[in-house]
């Protein structure tokens, strides 16, 4: 099938670090995908410019790719805005890095 990588591997790790920091790491690897290569010519004169110039279907290959993502999160307690609130307030802080290796995909 065109556009679908035949081999895919994904790994996910959720880690609890000191100072209540949560870290999630995901890594996805996809093998090359088969694609049709067209010549842009209309050799059959049927008005369609999808001729493959004698190449078989799905004979082209896109490059494989890898994507590494990292997400860090920490919940921090803050003072209540008004003393009569009587409840503890928290702020969630997060940082994320998408495709941190900079691979083209």
C-alpha cells in the first residue's frame, strides 16, 4: 500500500524524577515507505499525466525517519491569593521538545 511504512517501532517511557518532576520520552521509528514515481508524461494520450515511465507500481522509496520527543512536567504549590480561600493552590509547569534530534520526516 502506498504511503504506509511496512515497519514501525515506538517506545514510550514515563519517569518520576526528584522534586516531583515527571518526564515522558517517546521515540518513533518508521522504515521507508513505498511510493509511485511518475514521469509527468501522457504517453497513452488519455489526458492523465500519471505515467510511471515503465517502472512498477510502488517502486519508489521515501527515506525512513526517527522522531524523539520529550515532555517534562512539575506541579508547584503557590500561596492562595486570598487568605480566606483556605485551599492550597498549585501551578502546573511544563516543557516539551518535539523531534529534538531534528530529523526530517
